[in-house]
C-alpha cells in the first residue's frame, strides 16, 4: 500500500507547524506500506497544485492531509 501524507509548512509567523513535526515522526506500519511525506507550502493556489502533482506522480492508494487546527 502506498500512502501520501501531507502537512503544511509553518505559517502565520510561527517557526514550526506541529502537523509538519508529526509528519516527520510517522513510520510505515509494515514493510509492505510505503509512506510518501510531503510538506505543502502555505501559498494560495500553490498548495493544492503541489498535492495534485504528488498524487499524479506517486499514484497513492490513500491520501492523508494532516493539519494543526
């Protein structure tokens, strides 16, 4: 199974984004699971384009978008 995990980069003047920090810590639950980790820029229009391009490139079975709110 291939899983695309996304989290935003820091925004709003913050130096870190807790979701991005959590993304760094995640590990595949089994050897047959591939995790693709993507940090998404907090730039209007560019964020969705970044995720879309990653989906096209990697063809994941699951996409999980992690957020701090």
